[in-house]
């Protein structure tokens, strides 16, 4: 049931990316956004869709994904129309993804208020989340400004972006003073201790006209591409044109494009219980655990003197573990990986080594 059915409100769900930090459970053929990471009976993309279907008209929700994943989107969200699935020919980061989807939305409604969300987030307090989203949409409808939702950091996390808030305030919205993308652990610790910095959730809000004015200055190549799209063509011809022209733009994240290059960006600090499921350690933190701190994800296990591990293997396997602490044990297809769960650099190296030695089939 839609709580706030303003026809001018739209949502862009970002379903690109390959989920390499959750390898090998997340693989190129089926990345994390299409998986039931939390054992809730729904994939991360389905959870994101349901979350926003309670806030705005379902016909105003758009999915951006790589062309090879269009079939997965259609399979998991069969209620979507063809126009609601926007296929990127190549992955160039979230800034081109948002620009492409915004161009489609602008053609439908030149007064659109847009919320951009990653697909791989956990929200604990859905009711408070909906209330905050509505407030942000109302704010950008009235003010020519961008908004990003920030949350107070609970620990130093170098894989997140950090927003420093300034003294200028409009109601519950504070102007951003600085943004640091993925600092090292020492700076992340300083940011947490200062009390001035907040994690960026990747939830962005803007009115379409504010966005068009901004990306014309910050992303001229992409602006040129968007202006050349003939929306009088049928859907397939539009995507064919995009496939030909899209690679001429360049890689850019929406975080850097907006938070670093735009001066009219505000943050709304929220407490609705947010987590990014970006890597195995993140997934461990939000998962249910046994008395010894082991997170057993849809797996059959027998544990002896083992604690604080995360285990995800196929259900037809039984895993016996003795004497492990803070380890990751996961199997998917042709890959079994056992390594310290907190060592993300080692996990990245294992994936790189696997591809180099055994080919892209390992991805």
C-alpha cells in the first residue's frame, strides 16, 4: 500500500555491479543483488523494490542493470514493464547509470523527484525509513538541492564514504562540508572519533531539473549522450543507440559526482537502522548467530570449539569444523574458499589469483 503516492516521485534502483567482495557466493553469472543474502525468502533487489513500492507508485520504480542481467530482473520482478528495466551495455559506475535512468524519467515526467538507492542494503526500521524518504522527497521538490541520507558510524569502516556536515542548516537538513570516499583505516578512525562525520548510505534525492543543471556542468560527455537519445523510437531502438554510444563516456561514481563536485548538497542524518551488505564481514555483522557467535547461513554444520565464523555452503553439503575462529567458509559451484573473514585484501587476492590461473570462469 503506497503511503505517499505523489505521481512526481520516482525511484532508481541500482542493480549493476558484480559483487566481487562476496565472492564466491556472489558470481558474475548471478551477483549479490539477485541473491537471498539474508535468508528472508527474497533477493536484495526484491527487498529494495518492495521497500519503495510502499512509498511511491510502482510504475515509477526503475531498475538499472547490465544487459546480461535483464533476464534475472524479469524473472525476479515479473510485474515490471519493459520500460522500467534499463539495460547498460557496459558497467561504467553509478553516475552514468543514474544519468541514463534520469533521462528516461525526464521524458516521462519533467517535474520528477527522484530517489536513488543501491539494491544491496538492509533497513531495520522500515516505518521510520519510509517517513524519512518522504521528507527528503518533499525537500528536493521545494528546494533546488541534492540530499543524501547519512548515518552515524558505529565503527571505523574504510569501505564506506564519509560525509562531514557544516554549520548551514535548513530544517533537519545540513549542508555538506566535505566528503571522503573510502578513507584508510586510520582516517576512518579519526572521522568516527570526531563526531562530525557520517557514513554516506548511497541514498540520493533530487528534483530532475536540479540534476540536469548539475550534470551538464560536471559530466558534459554524458549530457551530450543523453541529449542525443530519440525517445520517439521504440524501447529496443533506444537501447541499441545507448549500446553504441554509452562506452564513449567514462567511469564515475554518483557519490563523487554529486558529493564532491556539487555545492548544493545537504545531508539528512537518520537512525532507521542501515547496513550495506558489501562484503563478508558486513554480512556477518547483520546475520543471526549461535551462542558461539557463528553465523550459519542456510547451511548444515557441525561445529567443535569454533566461534565467530560465517559459513555459507550448499544445503546438500554437511560442514564439520574444528578449532576455527573468525573464519569464512563458503562454497559455490567450482569454488570452495576458507580464509579469515576480516581479511578483505586476502579475499580480493584470492579472486584475482583464481581468474589469472584458471580463467574468467572463476569470477
